[in-house]
C-alpha cells in the first residue's frame, strides 16, 4: 500500500514537472521572439545621431512635416539617398512632378531612421493614393533577414497610418563595381520581399532586375552609378521608367474606382429626384 502511494506521488511529480517544462518552453519562445525584435536594430525606430552638430537631419524631417501640411500629394516617395537624389534630376520634373509628388528621402537613412520619421509626424496630414518605398541598402550591419523585417515594419506603419494608400515597395538595386557581399545581400533582401509581399493587399513589389545595371562581365559602369551606388541620370532613367509605369497603373485603378463611385452617386441622385 505504501509503495503504491509512493508510485502515485512519483507520477504526480512527473506530471507537474512536465507541465512546468511546457510552460518554460512557451515562455522561452516568447522571450526569444521579443528579444529578437528588440535586438534587430532594423525594426526599432531610431533618429539619426547628430554627430556633426548642425541638425540637418532633423531640419529635413521638420521640413517634410511642414510640406505635408501645405500640399496634397497624389504620390509620396519615402526612402534614403536613392529617393532623395531622384528629386534633383531632370527626370523628376518631367516624370513625377506632373503626378503631384512629394519626396521624403534623406541620404544615409537606414530602416530604423525612416521608421522614426514616419512615427513622428511625417504621415499625419497626408492622404496620398500611392506611396513609393525604397530603403535598406544603408543597413550595412544587419543581415538580409533583419533588413527585410525592417522594411516590412515600415510597410506596416504606412498601412496603419495611410489605410487607403497603395504601397509600391521597390527592390534594392545592385551596388559595387564588382561582385561583392552587399550586392548578394541586396539580392537576398529582394527575394525575401517578393515572397513576403506577394499576397498582401494594396501592396506591390517592384523588382529591380540586376541586369539593368550589371553587365555580362559582372561589373557596374560609372555611367549608371557614378560612385557604384548612387545613380547618374542614365541610371535613374533605367530605374524610373518601370517605376513610372507601375505608379500610372495604380493611379488608373484609383481613377476607375472614383469614376464608378461618381456614377453610382449620380444614379442614386437621379432616382431620388
């Protein structure tokens, strides 16, 4: 009898121990997820440190907020220097200004810097039909997976603040004159984005074909990227032509929806009369 009681107690202790192990595993998994997101600097909003002491980054951020209050853009561009320098080209004036665009690009920005800007006022007064996002090439210290998560976090913030906008996420162009690890990482990020964004509503991925810039010998010409990262007018021409086509396709959908809404409204009004 005594031995049976001991046996039952042993079973109870084993069961309790098993339950605690399951709880511990769940807690460990939760802690891991939270720890990963915290440790992934690409997903944690962070302003740029003013190491030079002239406040230029914050001045640009404040200017964007002011421009958003003054204008009503149809298309909003968000990103780093690849977006910023686009507005300094003749292509911007001919291709994008007629579409009533705003350019919120800042040179050197990483995904976490863009997240901070968007969470601190840049989107509050805007209702663009299209948002173009190009970011991630400056996240040198992050892995391809971490940069992908950072870009996806930006998409999530835009969706939460601009619920009716369509987001065009651009793939990262190749970089470096010769084949290199950063070029490979950008390619991996593009693949990840194409998979993650495939079935997402009101979001499209615009793939940047490396062959637009990388020649058969594996080299990028300075005629396309003068420093093998930033684009020349010729390089921007290659980048912007498919982008403009994608923007126009999205805007045409908006026009069709608006026309349909107007037709329905007119029909209802006629019936009421």
